[in-house]
C-alpha cells in the first residue's frame, strides 16, 4: 500500500494578513536627530584637535609634547607651505602622491585642515602667488603652473619665497 503524502498547506485567512507597515521617512528622521546639534562656534579648533581633550592637550603642551596650531598670516602660511614641501617632497598633478609628496595646493590643504591657516589667509596667499606669476609674465593659475611638464622644484621654491616676501612688504 502506497500513500502519497504531501505537506499540508498553511491556511491564510484574509482577516489574518496584516497590512504592510509604513516606514518613517529617512530624511525626516535625520533632520530630527540633527536639530539638537549646535553649530561649531566661530574659531573652534578642527575635529582633529577636539579628539584630544583640552586638559590633556594643555598637559602635553606643558611637557613640550604638543603645540596648538596658530593660524598664520599669508606670509607665514607661504613659509610653512615651503617648509612642508621641503620636508615631505614636492610632486605634480596630485595634491598628494603615494609616496606622501605634495604639490603647492596639497601643502596648503594640509596646513588648512590642521588649523595652521584660515581660509581667508590662504586665499590672500594664493593672491600673492598669482601676482608673482603675473609679474613674471605667466597667466596660468599657480596649480596649473605647478603641473607644467619640465617644472622644477627650484622654480616652485622661488615662486613661494617671492610671494612670501611680497606679502610681508604689504604687512601680511
């Protein structure tokens, strides 16, 4: 005697099927969550410096192990850009290459992101570099000029030193 057995089918009654749940709007949830956050006050240190609590930074500074960055005027910023390029190396076509070398703009980004220059002082430093290029008869932007084939670091060094000297003469 052979019996064909099949699994019983589950019974679904129309009254037991629940209607699909409506999910809350993601944008609304994000807005509600962010509404309670206050914007950073003007002059607040960058996030990289807020990761180390103030009292710890102060103790480290007293031991000589930490220096809070001081935003520099355009001339000081240009001096720092040159120091970064001399220390880490200079490159073309990329802000930072795989070996850690930087172009002029990459060095500026590094200094701005770590609190060593304000966006306004950086913009003035760029103006001084552009002026130095224009006085040499070059109408390219500094980052395009940096990437020219055959460009040498000695030319970059001269541009930055000239721009820094001109900024100092103007009290910047």
